[in-house]
C-alpha cells in the first residue's frame, strides 16, 4: 500500500470523507487483531473479529460476495464526525464484538473445558486499548513522516534510529556526515511528535 | 557562553568526541542548564524510539502471524 494512502485515510476519517474498504482494512486490521489477542481470542475468533468489525463499520453484507482481502474500492465507509471521536467509536465496536466472541466460545464449553486465558475486565481492556491505539498512532505517524521529509532524511532515520545500524555506516552509505545523520534523527523525531499530536486530536 | 548543538551532544554521548573535547564538554554540561537539558531531551528521544520500534515490531508480528495462518 502506498504511504500516501495512509496519510489521506487519516485525514479523510476526520473530515467525514468516503473511505474505501481496502484503505480501512489494511490500516486498521492490525489494531483489531491486537485487540482480539488482548481479549484472549483464538486465531479463528480473531479472524472473525476482524470480519465482524469491518461488517459493522461498512454496514454492508459484503462477506458473501468477496474475499476480505479483495474487496473492490467502490465499497466505502463514511464516518459521521457528529458521533464523536473516531477512536472511541472504533473502540466500542471492537470491544463489543470481542466480548460477544469470547462469550460465544464459553457458552459452548462446559466449565471443566475452559481454555487458558481470560477476557480482560473493562478497566484492563481500556488500558490495553490505549496501549494498542498508541502503537497504532506511532505506526501511522511513521507512514505520514515518510511523505513529509526528504527521502534521504527518512532513510537515515530509518537505518540509524529504527534499525540500529552504526552511525558511521549509515553516513557512509548515504554519503553524508555523521552529524547530518544525527540531524536527520532529531528532525524526524520532532516531526513524528508533531504528527502524533495532530493525530491524537482526531 | 557557547552551547552545544544536539548533534555535538550526540557525538559526546556516543563516545565519538576526542578525549580532550569530551572532557571540555563534560565540564560544560556540569555548569550549563541549557545543554544538560538538551542532553536529557536526547535521552527522552531514546525512550520514544524504543516505543516506536516496539510498536513497529508488534504490528509486523501480528501481520506475519495472520499471513502464516492464511497460508496454513
């Protein structure tokens, strides 16, 4: 997926613009999966969670017609900003479906057959959600950053700060000074913090 | 008083300054609030980067896990 798509998606959600299934699916699937894992859902239940959340958000009976990974772009979702903040809206939907799936499994099992792991209590879930949302924001911010800085600045940051390559190797590889690598790192961190602050307002 | 830039402080904390420059820088940091605050900011950046790396890794793992399940 193009990095520009990620950027436009976040802006479009806030603006109440139309969001394609694919944009939304690719961007939010990891977050939904992580929330499912936090609720001790199995791999199969987690797949179901993604499907159910997507179905509720898009309010369309798409599953019968398409593979989730191959839904055409004309299938769109439009967030109504009057519903409040998108993160709260999404959190509620994920949580409700995760709890339903968890209970569905436990209804099918007798107490003696209960599996390992327990669904977190509401407070725990709220804390977990905040953690997962923060991780999601960090990932999104990184995508946005890539579109906002010069490619060599981003590569220097990626190699040195994210991949932990020795600063001298990065400088040599990119034909820049060590000091310029440090500048790239500082610049990217400052930009990332601004992007995150901006995303948190949405 | 001349202050150290973030880049110079990176050189200092990553042991990439000459011994003499390092001694001078350490002495300056003992007295200069601006530069010692700047050094602390770099340490805070390290924590931020740890969080960022961890988030990237976790998101990549969950994606890989899903792809693996699909392949199975």
